């Protein structure tokens, strides 16, 4: 099982998406782009609260030693 990493999501993204009918989709896109740009070694898995759950790229299914 690969190790999971939690990345804090900037609260600004809540404000940027407020009032849009597609807020959930837009918020997820912002988070995915944030992870891709600022944590290039991480692969986005899902959002839990105000944290993005990620794993290291290339580590899927491999245990860290």
C-alpha cells in the first residue's frame, strides 16, 4: 500500500468559486491544478475537507522502504 500525503487547500479557492452553479467541479479543478503545479511529484486522489489526499507518482501499489 502506498503512503498517502495530505496537502492543505488554500481557503482562497472557496471564495473564488462562491456563487457559481458548477462550484464543486470548479473547486476540484482548482485543487488538481494547485497540486500539479506546486507538488509535481504528487498525484491527486481526492478531497477530504480542506485537504487534498495525494500519493507520490510512480509509487502506486508499491510500499516505501
